[in-house]
C-alpha cells in the first residue's frame, strides 16, 4: 500500500475511499489561486483543500477537475450530472438553478489595482464611487464571474468602458500592465498571492483601497440539483466542523 503524501492528495484519497458505495460527485474548480488551481497536474489551493476535507468528512466520493468558469456555471445549470464547485457567491440568479452549501469562507473586501500609466489621474479619488465616475477610464473585468451584487451593479451602471475579458486575475493584471485596461477590482487574497509570487510589479500596477468598498462576501459550494438534498445535508454537517462560525 502506498504511503499517503501530506496535503490535499491525502484528503482526496480519503474522500474517495470513505464513500466507495456512493455515486461520485464531480468537483469542478476554476483557475483562481490561491483559492483553487492546478499545480504539477494536481488540484491545489486553500479552498480546494477545505472542500476535499468537507467531502471526506461527509463520506461523499469526489473527483476533482479544473474547468473554465463559464463552463462550470453552464454544466451546473444544465443539471445533467452530480456536480459541485467551491468558491462561489450565492446570488439569486444562481440559486434559481443550483443548490448551495453552508458558507465555506468569507472574503476580505475587494481592493483596486490601478495601472501606473493612469495613477496620477485617479489618485485623487477618495471613494470607489468617485473612481467609477472618472471619465475615460477602462475598467478591467474578468468575464463570467461575479464581484458581488453591489459591485456588479456599479459595473453595469458606470459610464466607463468595461473591458470584459476571459482571463484570470493575473491575466487581467497583465492587461493593465500592457495598458489594455486601466484598473481592476481584485480579491485581497488574489493580490497577496500574486504579490508573493512576484507576479505583479509596483512599477506597473498600484494597489488602492477605498472606505466605501462593500464588505467581503461569503463563498459557498455550488452544486447542480442532481446532488441530492441528503448529500447537501451531509456536506453541510461537515462544513460546520471545517468552517465553524460562518453564517
């Protein structure tokens, strides 16, 4: 018998072994480090580890697969098989076609990354509302994701050009570096990860924080309705052990 390596792989193995007599749930995850990503061909990230722990404790078998964000939402909406995916905000339009677990994580408030080429123009903005009102700026938005209902609404109503692109947060930061967009909203965790990896350069993009930024939202496991209420109850019971205190 092979020795189990410490980390997410051990938890994944335990999740599969503990529910050998149950149907397998496919856990789809997006490329969003440090929450979820693929490293050396294997799932990684702190919310992937937490999700794997939840499935193991719930005795629900799971296989993990990285997939583009738009395809994840499409497949959960289609409801052709038992699918779950971590890291999602619970929005009314999603709750209409998906099941949501108890919350798994709470974000810190978003921050803003501004291109050095426009920093002199925007540094006088004291609030996010003022930033969104500066004419001529191009706001970079990662396509297919939500930034939370309040920020989504601000993006829809701004007179600025919204550059909607199917890229990762790092990809959007690179667009700003190349002056293809002027600024972006980014999770604090995303920014800290990119900073630790030396993936963002202070000479190219500069962080800004605003007092009127909405508070960080809760993230959930979102599942297709092929995942039964009983299975959701098992996952929720495990979440109360793994992430207590989030409601």
